[in-house]
C-alpha cells in the first residue's frame, strides 16, 4: 500500500488541481473523480471536497486559473508591441496548445459554477485585455462596433486553436509549427479587422 504524503497548508489544493489537469489532458473531463484524485494524491477521499466541495468546484478552479494564465500572457503581448492584436491572437493559440486541459474546461460552462465571482472576474480580465488590443488598431473605434472586432479576432484565434489541437490541420501545416502559421495568418487578417459600419451593417477594411 503506498505511503500517504503529508501536505503543508495549501499544498493539497495545488496537488489536486495538478492531478486533475493531467487526467483531463490524457482522458478528458469525463474521467475526473474527486475520489480518484484523492487516491492519486495519497490522501483520504474526503480531503479534496474540503477544498472544492464537488467536481464542479474543482473544474471552476481550473477554469479560473486558465483565464488568469491566458490574461497574463495576452497582457504581456499588449505591452510589448504598438499594434499588439496579432500577437495577442498568437498568445491565445499558444495557451490552447500548452494548456489543453484548462482550455477544454474554460469553454464548457456546463461543467463548472459559471456564476462564481472569482471566475467572472478572471473572464472579464481576459476579455478586457483582448478588447484593449482592438482599440489599438488604426481604424478601431470604441463602443458597440469594437465588440464586433473582439468577436472576429477571438473567433479566428479560437477556431484555429481548436483545429490545431484536434489534429485537423496536420496535413495543411506540414512541417510548419501551428504558432508560426497562425502568426502569419494573424498579421495578414487581424489588423484588417474593422468595426462594422453603423450605417448599413457592412464590414469595411482600413
């Protein structure tokens, strides 16, 4: 029988999250069980519930962490270049490829407590960072029109990330890395994202 590990305060929570991320990466969210994660951590089956209460609570913590990691990375891109939106998109794809478990959980709100205040704050932080990239564009405008730019840029990065993660771009990418290909796409397309014309609803380019 394996010897149980002793944890300092706070270590168990981190250990359970790490174990859950590993399980989701290899087996998907359906394989998550607090009892199994307790076994992996070498603690009583009730110990994870002390920190997360239930499976949804654990997945909420993973979603929060994912949005924070993503927002941090996009914030770096925002501060690094005069027109950062293409690089923000690259950071989004990079996050999806390097943190597949977080990415999987974040966009499945049926899995977690979607009204959790900390989660809502983390989501808003990521959204504000993306929106900040939109308004740096030469033809960017604030208000409702800028929201269409946010949606367009987000859709492009998210769609590419999903296709790359699922292996559906393997033949198209060849020997090129997903990030290098997306950077070229983003540099050509994302700067051209312009708000929808308020007059007729048509899309214009700068």
